[in-house]
């Protein structure tokens, strides 16, 4: 994965920022009909689910096992126990 290809997406490699957390992609599901993809990323013992475009999956080379830094950009976050 490379960050230079765009900021869109869940994981960008090689960056260190306050809002970044190391993670590993566990699953990617692309729904081309809706033009969206869901990416599950493991962060230690926790996991997050991110909605991105299919283009972002391709450009960032998101696939199970890919490692990188998760960058948080959101208008809303839901935390459940």
C-alpha cells in the first residue's frame, strides 16, 4: 500500500501521525453495485470496519494481510462495548 496514491481509504502505509494506528487488514468486501467497499482492520485486540470506495481498495492495494497505518477521518463514530 502506498499513501501517495491518495488520502481516501482506511489504511495508508509509512505514515506516523497522532491520529494513526498500526493495523492489519483482515477482510475486504467490495459491493460494485453500490460503489462501496467494507474493510475490516485489526488494531491489536480490537478491529474496526471502514467504508471506502472500490477505487480506494485498488489504489491502496487493500487485501487481507496488508499492513499499514489506519488514519481516522470521520463525521461520526459509534463505539460499542
